[in-house]
């Protein structure tokens, strides 16, 4: 078993968190959480199923009225305390994240701060849930709108940002007055369970936040069919998002879906190439290419292709791949052997169809490491054009006109993040408006923060996280019509 080297070992929690209590699976079973850098066992976590999930939903339903009845300021205070605790424990939370997920420690600690920012933001927004006075329909009537919490929310999150994807949901849900049952990804449950421990320390009442891990289908089946659950917020693949949407139709739950992407990164002929390289390196190789907003397709104007590729190869070759806990590492291992094999299939497909491979820095021994590389001569027929790569592979396509670049960028069922680089203001407006994406980075490769609405269009999902819009997903609108006036 790994020596976790935590300042506060109590943050390494391995049981389910139900109704404010750390709970074993009913039959005592557990599953292993391994370190992708070396395959070592990090922890054995309670393997829960339908019964434990039911208990968690019952706890959330029982806690709901009192939590919703608190004043926004009281709920804000708990969230503020949670934010402070996250930042006070940033080192340990970052270490747990690197151990189970693989990303470099600097990035992991950055994710803790990023995740905590959502908690701070929604602590502030909790106090700004306003109603409206509508236009009066007749002289004797008045219509007022109030906004109320949706109710119990189920939150299902992926492994690529095991802290931030969860806080981005828990924080607005709690701010709005909802209670929650969370199911983190099986590869990375420890970051989520550490958040439960901090919720406990922040004095958040029992039942308001519950976390169960284990049998994916059994937990998902209960969360999507139980009538007490009024909303599902899911972050993960489009395939699973569609399936869960179908499962929720029986009880017609409110849905937020943060799904897959296929981000284009367009470099026009007037772009500042050095700025574009900075942006593409951050957007392509962060988290070893395993983010939903990762650059998937680099589209470069043919006149600047050679100069751009030369700079891209130099920057890629300068990356250091290694164990995320070691100093100076830019890329850790991928999350699993399966993830590494999938990336290799993408590369093999591209090579078979004529792409040229430029291999980047070598990797240490270890089954989950994937070598960063650039693919030139990429074409639309390759899988890297149409599917989410989720690894450190940068395919370069070329175009001749703005229209061609926009058509290529939009030629996908996804619509999450997109990026482009140009110095021409008129072109910036035209292209930004023409891109069919929920988010556009203009001369910028990092687009996600708590102040900006995050989310996709087309098959990348529905709903928005972050910003004041993030609260809307957890609030119902109710109209009150007063008569006899
Ligand atoms: P995934 O396979 O869809 O899994 C996501 C979550 O769904 C995990 O907790 C998983 O649990 C759970 N799940 C899978 N099948 C389920 C079922 N039948 N019932 C209930 N839950 C189920 O996605 P992933 O590989 O973890 O994450 C990568 C994907 O997430 C990529 O497509 C990426 O683009 C997307 N993503 C999107 C955003 C966004 O904001 N748009 C952000 C981050 C990631 P198990 O782990 O137990 O299987």
C-alpha cells in the first residue's frame, strides 16, 4: 500500500458518506483504487449499490426542508467555511488527487484552488437569488415570480477533474437550497470523499451532502429512477449522458449534462504564433490531454503551417513526462491502461490513413504513460478529426479560407469549447459568432473559471456551470398570481 504522506491522514476517507456518517457497504465489500503512475494500491473503498444509494437519497430528502429553510446567508456561511477548509488543506487534497488521478502535483493543487473558487463564488451568489415582479395582466391582479430549490439533486462526476467537477455542482446546489447525493468516478473516489470530510468539518448538517461509490449501474439506476431525486447533473461522456437521460425520462427529472467535446484550435494567417503556441500547449497537454475542453484538432492556415509546426514540435519536445509527484513534471500518466490503449488506437488509425508522426519526449516505464506527439498531414477521414482523443496527441490540419476553417470547426456533433487566434477585430467577431460552440477562446487557451458560464451546445450537453447562470440549474421558477386587488 502506498505511503500517502498526508499532513492530515484523516482526509483519506474510504467509506461512503451517508447522513453525516461514514458507512461501510452493507455486505462489507470494497474496491481498489490504484495509482496510475506505478500501479500501487492507494486505498480500498466501500463498494456500495442500490440499498446504500436508497439510504443516501432518503437522508437527502429528510435533510431537504431544513436546509432549504435556512437563510441564504446561513447557507453561504457553510460554503465559505468549506472554501476556507479546502484552501487550508490544498496540499493534502492535491496529493490525494495526484495519487489517484496521475496529474502533476502543481496541476492538482491548481485544480483544488479552481474547485474551491466555485465554492467561494456560490457562497456569494447564494445571497443573490432574486425574484421578479411581472407586468400586471389585469387591474385586479398582480404576478410575482419566486425561485425555489429543485429538491434532491443527484450528481455524477468523471475522473479527469475529480475535485472541481464535484465542487462545481455541490456549491450551486447547496447555495440554491438543494441537498445532494454524489457518485464520483470509480478511478478517483478519494478526492470526492475528502470533500465530504471537509463538508462535515464545515458544519454542513447530516444528509445535505451524501457520497456513494461502487457498483456504477446499481447506483446510477437508483439515482435516475428514484422519485425523490428531482434533478440529475452529470459530467462525463456523451454516450453515458444519453443513457442516463433516457433512464431519467421515467420520472422526468431536471437535467444538466456536461458532456464530451471535440475542440478546434484555429490559427489564422495573422495570428501571433508565439501566443498561439502558449495557448495550444496549455489547452492540448494540460492533464495529459484528458480534459473535455482540450484542443482536439489544430486547424492552421496553410501559409503559416510550417512556422507553426516548427514551434509546436519544439514546445512539445520540451515537455517532461513522469510521476506527477516528482518535481518539474509537465505530464503525468494517463488515468488507466485502457485510456493509454485507446490513444494508441487513434494514432494507429491516423498513421494508416497517411498521417506523419513526430514523437515528443520519452516516458518513464509504466503501463499508463502515453508519449506526447504531433501528427501532421492529418485529414478529415481520420478518427482524430471526429472523436475525442483524450490523450497527448496533437493532430494538425490545414485550411485556406476563413469559411473553410469555420466549416471544418463546426463539422462535428460536439459543441463544447473552441479556440482561435487572429489579430483582426472584425474577423474575431465574425468567427466567434459563427462557431457552434458553448465557449470560444479568442487569443486565449484557458477559458474556464468560476465567473464564466461553462457548458456546451449540440451533443456536448445542456445547462451551464459557474457564473450566476450556474444557480439556475438548481432553481425552479414559481409564479404567484394575486387576485382581488
Ligand atoms: P464516463 O465514462 O461517462 O463516466 C463519467 C461518470 O459516469 C463516472 O462517474 C462513471 O462511473 C459514471 N457512469 C458511467 N456509466 C454509468 C451508468 N450506467 N450509470 C451511472 N453512472 C455511470 O466519462 P469519463 O471517462 O469518466 O470522463 C471523460 C468524459 O467526460 C469525456 O467525454 C469528457 O469530455 C467528459 N467531460 C466533460 C466535461 C464537461 O464539463 N463538459 C468535464 C469533464 C469531462 P464509473 O467511473 O464508476 O464508471
